[in-house]
């Protein structure tokens, strides 16, 4: 019978996928109804527990968010102290505050802390302990407990270890102030000097546990459910029955809570029934635990059991067989199409799928083939269009004459003419004309190294006449590479960048070294200057292209790098090395082509 049933479903010619799905799902729905009726109790219990766990986890995440927000607000308060000039100056190791001037600073700092306390009744105290021995708090006069050394307290020691980051301590009795013994959670951090390096003291905020108590006590998890919080070592931070735990009249599964990952749950049984523990980690090293009782979730277990008993065995065997056969029949062409789609995802646009079934899946396969062909055509067209457009944009940008350089050069020529320096006027005008001859020609993009070097010589000659003794340059170009070709205006942007950003602002003379050499099939150009150099951060930004360089003076060095890679490939281009105060070295790699 099973063989005949299998043959019927595998040899039946389904003309429509809609019909196939309609028949299959209609039968499956009838069977699922029976199965759901049969297993309703189990599924109801499981679903209720799972939904409860999801719900509780969401509540725990919300509680965690609220607590984290609360702690973040406390950290913002610490930032007030960190950025307050009075606090910084008061605890500074280099402070020149005299003994007579200390009290006004203490008063202003205490007023600041008191204003914070007036708006936040959940804060017990705010204090600053300077490494210079000065202490100030929200009190007008800070009287420390003579029997307590703050430096030996865990919140003080841990703040020093965190190197400027905030740390929250477990609940403890704060007795650092004389005559006060409060049950608090402490947030502390080490304060730095204005340079952000030198430690100057410890900032302390003591937080009342009333806020955490209020956040947790308002959570409803059924008649018997509740929320509690433990730290990373298992110490209870908050529990609605904390006194019962301390007196051993109530217990919790603390060891298992500590080993349970965040977002996970586990169950435990006690004399009150089955308990579900849902655990959520916080960013403070704490664990928020929600506890619910299974009996609170389903109150009518027996009635559910009796109501579904009549539908227990209906359709179980048939549903399994039909589900298997229909899955094999319907998913085979879909899986084939899925495999072909994965090939396209991997970049194979030559794939053509073949579906034998005469239904909507076959039509989908044909549409898929048309789509792949169209995508391949559009991609090729887009690449060609984009490359051509980029070349055009680069050629247009390259053809632009630098107005800043031209203005400064002509201004220098006028000055020399007024000074009757006729020979220098002729030399500079001739160099300017020869220099621009290479930059404004449009007939070819690649020029010989000889032409490029001559272009640079004329450019540097003009700059030398402008800057006189402030600028000098040296060429080291082997004659055997002059016949090779490269992109036009290859070196000028880097030399221009060295002058305007490296040498012009120097108080001492600057020098630029232009050298070249051949390495196998590549040419390496190097532009080196002894200018101001760059910081590591700025160098990283320049290499990433996130900082403009000499775009106000000419063609940008990033544009040159793009032109090199556009014409010769991604393996070629430029690299920049710079040391602040020592200079910059630009290395350009291009292929050796004739």
C-alpha cells in the first residue's frame, strides 16, 4: 500500500503548482488539526513555558536596559567631575592653590555636587579623593572616618586598575564618612589630568539601592514570580526575600545561575512547584534573574488533558507519510533552482537552470535564466560605461590649469619685471610655457619619462625662483629609464604637496629629492622631502583618502593614484611614509612599458 501511494504521488502530473500546494496543504492542515488536538496539552505547556521564557527574557533585557541607563547617568555625573575645571585644578599634582585659596574651590565643588544631589535622590553621596591628599564631597565640610583608609577600599583599588574607566562595586556598607553607614552600590573611576595621561585622583558616587529595588519590585511575573540580581561571585545584590535568604529560610539556584549563559533559561523543582529561571547578563558583571512558576502559566491542566483525549491518535501515521512524499515531490525542482541561484550568488552568471516539471516552477526557471542573462549584460555595460566615464572625468580634471600656481608665478614675473630683472623674467616665463605644454596636451595620456622629468624640472625651476634659498632640489634619475612611458603629470602633485605642506612653513631651508629606479618589470619613483611631516593619525587619513591634500593647488594625489590604478591595475599606485618633524617619502610604482 505504501509503495502504491508513493507511486501515485510521484507519477501524478501536477499541471499547476498552486493545485499541488492546495492539495498538499489541505491534507496537511486536516492532519495538523488532529495532531494539534492530540498534543494540545503538551504543546500548550511547552509553548506557555517557551513564551514565558521569551517574555521574561524580554523583561530582563528591559530591566537590564533600565539599570544600564541608570548607571550611564551616574557615569555622566562622573564626566562632570572629569571636565570641571575646579575639580581638575583642585586635585592636580601641579596645582598652585595655597591653603588660603582651598576653601573657595571646595565650596564651588561642594555646591556642584549638592546641586546634583538635589535633583537625584537616589544618590547617597559624591566624593573626590585627590592623589595630592585633598578630599572634597557634597558636604560643606568633609569629615572622613579616621578608622577607615579609603585607599584600602575595593572601590578605590578597582578604580585605579580600570585606568580611567568606570567600575561598579557590589552592595556594601559605605563608612568612609564619619558617622555615616549606608548600604550602597559605588560607582568609581580614576580622574586624569588635562593631558589624559597623568592620574590625579578617584571620583566616587554612592548609589542608594532603592532605585534597583523599585525597578525590580514593579516587575510582574505571575502570582509567585519575582526578579533578583546577583554579582559575578554569587553575592545577592537584590532579592525580594533577601532576609529569608540570609536566614536560610529560602534558597536559590545560585551556582547554576552563575554558569548559565545570558539569554538562557533552566528549570528547578522545589516544594512550591517547578520554577523557571531566566538569566540575563549586564555590562556590570551582574546577572538579572527572572523566576516564574509553571503552575502560574497553566491553571487547568486536567481539563485540557480530557478535552484532547478523543483526538489523540487521528492522522499521525498518514500525516507522516503524506508529508514525506509531498516534500520529496515538491522540493526537488525547488532545490535544483536553489543550487543554481547559489552559483549566481558566487558570481557565475553563465549558469542556466533546467526544470523538467511542467508547472509554475518551470516558468520560474525560465524567468531566472532571462534574469541572469540580463544581469550579465547590464553588469558588462555598467562596467564599460563607468570606466569610460571615469577616464573622461580624470582627463578633464587633468586638463585644468592650476589658477593658484599660475597667479603666484605671474605675480613673481611682474615683480621681477618691475625690478628690471629681465633675464629672470625670460627664464621664468620660458619655464612656465614649457611646463604647461605637457599638462595641456590632450593627444595622449601616456608620455615618456624624459618628458615627465623635464616637466618637473621646469616646475621646480619656477618654484626655486619664487622661494629662493628656502627651497632646493636634487634629481637622481638613471638615463636608461627615460625611454619608458607613464601617465602624464605623475610626480608634480607629490612635489607640489611637499612644497605647500612640508617646506613652505619651515623656518629652515627645505630640500626635495626626486629619484627613480627599475625593479624587474616595474619602475619605482620616490619623492622625499625634509619638511614638517605628518602625524600618524593624519598619515592614516591621507592613505585612506579621508583628508584632502593639495586639492586647492592642483590635481590631488589621490587622483594620481586612481589614474595609475585605472591604467595599470590595482597592484600599482603610491604609498606614503611620514614622520612628524622629519619629512615625508612618497613611493610610486608603475610598470616599465615602452
